[in-house]
C-alpha cells in the first residue's frame, strides 16, 4: 500500500521516497523500503519553507550512503 502523499527522492538515492505529512506545520519523512529485511528511515524533519533545505537533502544522502555501506559490511545481498 502506498502512502497518501509521497514523492520519489532520486536526488538522495535509488528507491528513496519522501512522505509528506500535512498538519498545522509541514513534516517530511525520507525512507527506503526496497530491502527485504526492513524499512529504513533516513531522515525526518519539519519543513519551514517551500523548498527543502539543502542540509536536509545532504543529511538523507549521507545516511543513504552509510546504510548501503553497512549493508555490504553485514553481508546483505546486492543493493
């Protein structure tokens, strides 16, 4: 089942998605769910402007790379 409001975040990494949560303030959750062992949340934050801050994208991208490295070290299959 797909989230109600999401978009792909190819700028972070292959298979990364962003869930958009609309309340009194805007929230975002960046995650990847393409691996059999689980869903990994890379970053969650409150959005304060129209454009996503570069530091939030950079942090999600760094965590994505770290996740792929960790999976290789743990002996998981091909990314």
